[in-house]
């Protein structure tokens, strides 16, 4: 199992739109569902306030994630470009494997 974790610093005027785009029923998850290797997405907001968010995307494997990125590169890039105006920064925190 693979967990890809992203950190975002969202522009205050775009918080609602960001949440709509990145929540589990938003356009990113719609795109991810094109892959049988996609498992789930979790959207988290920092409880200390501000506009800091974490998004975790769960995939069946690193291979499934990489295959999805290659197969849907154009759609991924288009959605990424559409969302860029919503945040000040985006950082891939890491790619994590679940330990038993």
C-alpha cells in the first residue's frame, strides 16, 4: 500500500474552492477513480488555524500510482494547472509504505 502525502498553503480567498477541489468527492478523486489501483483520498485542515492543508492519496502500490500518472498525464496536468491559483505553495511531503 502506498500513501502519497501533500502539504498546501491555501490562499485565504480560495479556501472553499480548494476544499471542493481536493475533498474525497472532488475532481481529483474523480480523475483518480480512472485507475483500479486508487484506494482513497483524505483531506485534512490544520487545527491550529490558517490555511494549511494536508492531502493523502492512498494507492494499492507505487507501480499503480506511477502507471496512473503516466497514463493520465495530460488530464493530471490540466487539473493541476486549474488548481494552482488556489494555493501559495504545494509540497509533496513524501511517499509512504504501510508497515505491518
